[in-house]
């Protein structure tokens, strides 16, 4: 009697049976039926190709054969379409033998015995090496394994070749091998051949399903990655790094995302979210929410307001309820503050300049999509040298580790980190992942806060009067002299004068003027009028309309952003390296 099969965890055992038991026919038939039921369930228990082939080997060896070889089409076909006849086969799995492991890619001759065997729905009967009947199968085996591998089969070896068919096409060949035995029990009898043929049919369909699922997984993974930013902006005063790890091959694609969005005033928005569920729909909802978050960030809303509007957007995505968790933070490198709001997400980790790490105690809120929930923003100190890590729950929660344990392990790990660069924080965070215990995808966003020194910022409030533009020119010129940037004075004074003139024309409250020196010189003029200016070409008789045209010609970049109570119009000028201006710290 064959040894008992070793079932996978959670899988029913495939009951072995005697090859030629002396028992009555009825018990023998019942034994085979029990074996076939357990074997079929195990073969179809996985959507992963490798696991399917391993399960196939375990149900057939040693219960039905001493060894097996599985050869599949090379390259693996797109089973959604008819791939035509196989051009070549390659060994994908062996069990109980080293036969053919180095045979590599085996071409399929168009009219050869292998092509005919692949096209056949009913397999040829088994043969025994060294017998006259073996001559019929020898050309097929030579084409499958090569003459050298075939020569290593000892006389008396029984071989059964079975085609593997999917739903639309032939996928490969299955070889079952029984080694020489003094008794005829080593050979495959008709009942064994019928059993093997039934399981080969099950295996072909399972392989077809695994290939279909693998293709869908690749499409979904590609879709999700295409909707995530490949590169993050690197604004002044903060350094960013990110990681995205998809779930294991057997898991469906998730909806984790991250993003970084530059805001007016050298600020930056940081966001990490997770759409609940694992499907193409989750990935699509993720893309819609990320786009909405970018749009809302451009309005310069408070973090809790952004979450409120995302919640409203999620409820409009369709009839089905789409839930997502999210953390949204805004870092100000000039004020050295960070404002954070949470929508049912795992809390971020804040690492201080001294290395002390803590999980932020934020009002957890409810997931986006629930509706009718208030969100709350919390403002925290973020001094230079500190860092913030935002992440999804796939990092800290696994099948064998609860969420609370994973959070504490992460906090402790980051607290012992010797460096707080964003890349290093991402690497340290991923070290807590146990091997082979990850089904969910993971998104990380790390920010190291460098800040912008106060001496590199000049800020004024200006009353909306007729003499204000000339005063703004004088203030800007004074700041440039203090920074040793006299060579930019003429162009900067001209552009400042034009922007301030436009601002006071419609402003009812004081106008703001701010100059920020980093590796760029950035000028921002703010007022309480929400209408964004548009550059236009002025006619010969027009007295107005030339200001923004002048700015666009003199500045390297310029733009306008609507704020909650007005707008900011800004321009930037590059600073030459010889000026000695410090670039972003830590760059």
C-alpha cells in the first residue's frame, strides 16, 4: 500500500489505495472514489500556479506513481485567447525524480508525436521501458525529455504520458513514472490509467484557472501601480521617501495609496489611504479618491475639511458603499508645525530629533464613505530633525500578529533607528515584516522635517493703499541686500510691484508679501480676493493687463493658488550656485 499523502494545512487528505489489492471489487472502487475526491479538492485548492503544481505532485506521488514531470507551454499562454498550437514546452515541476530538470526548452515539431499527443483528448496507454510496446512511445519521450534523459530510464520502468488541456487550448504534458519492480504491480493497470486521466483533466483546468488569475492579478497590479506616483516632489524643508509592496501572489490587489502635494507657502500635504476590500474595484476607487484629494489639496483646505469632502465624494461613487481609511497631514517648514487629521486609519509615528518615537494620539474618526461624521485636525510641533511615517495596516497587521502588537513593534523599531532620513525610516519599518506572512499590500510615506530657517524668510503685511507698491519694492530690495542677492533686485522689484499693484486693486484687507530664500528665491503676494488672475495680451491702447505678462517673462516659474479666504500669486527665480545660497538641508 502506498504511503499516506501529506495534506496541506486545512486541506483534506487524499486517501491512498492499494495498486492491486486482493480485496473485493466494491471496496476497491469505494477507496478510489474517496481518493479521487480528496485529490481533486487539493488540486483545485489554490489560484497560484506553483502551488497548484506542488499539490498535483503530492496527490499523485506516491499514491499513483513514484515520480512525475510536468511540462507546460513556453512561454505560458494567455488563456483568455486561443494561443494556437504549442511551439515549445518547458519543465515547470518535478516530483520524486531529477529526470529532465536540465533539459530546458523542448521545441514541439509541427507534425511530430508530441504535437499529436498534445492535441489528443484521450491519452495513449502506459508503456514499460524495454518491452516491444515501448517503441511506440519512445519518439514521444525523446521529444519530451531528450535522448540523454530517456536513456536514464531503466528497463522495466512504466511511463504514462497524459496531455493537460485548459478550457481553450492544450497546456502541456504530465508524465507519471513507476520504477522497475519484480512484480507486475509496478505497471499501470486500466483502473490506474483512468484515475490518472481524470486527475490530469482536473489538473489542466486548475492550471488554466491559475493562469487566468495570474493574468488578472498582473493587470490589477499594473493598474494600481499606474495610479500611484512613481516619483514624489521634493519641496524645500522636507525630504520624502515612499514604498509600495503589493500583496503576495495569492492575494487579490488592494487599494492602498500614498501621495505628496506641494502647497502655497512652501508647505506640503502628505496623504496615505487604504480602500477596504481587495479587487479591481478597490484599485479603481483608490484612483478616484487620490485624484479628488489632489484637487481638494489645491484649494488649501484644512486637513479635516479635505477628509470631509473625500467622505462626500466616496458616497457618490456608485450604489455600493465604498469605505476607505486615510490620514491627511500638512507640514509647514517655516512654522515647523504639522496639522494632521485621521479617518479611521492606523496612527502615524512621529520621531523626535532626540530619537524618541510615539504613535500620534489622533481622533480616529470614521472611515471615508460612512457619511455624516465629523473629522478633527490636530496641530503638532515638528521641529527640524524630526520625522513622520505614514503607513497602511498591512505593515503592522498580519495573519499571526495583531494590530496592537505590530504598532508597538514599529514604534520601538523606529525609536532605535540611528538615522532619520526618509529612506532609512522606510527600510527600518519594513524590517518588522515576518517572512511569508503578508497577504495585504503595504504603502509607506516617510517625511524627514528639515524646516526653513527664520533668517531665510521675510514677511510683511501691507495696507491696500496707492503708495503700497513703492513700499513693497523698498522692502524687497532691503531683504535682497541682506541676503547678498543684489543682482536679482531689479527684476524682483519689478515683479513685486506688478503683483502688489494687482492685489491692492481689489483687496479689502491687508495684502501679504513674503520672500523665501532656499535654493530658489520665491515671492508670494496674497490678498482676500478669491478670483485667480489670468495672463492676457494687452492691446496698444490698454492701460492694464501687462503685469502678469511681465512676471511670466522675468520669472522662471509663476502661478496662482486659491486659498480659503482669497488667493496667493507667486513667482520663483533660480539662484546661481556661486551665490552661496544653501540648498534644501540634507539634500
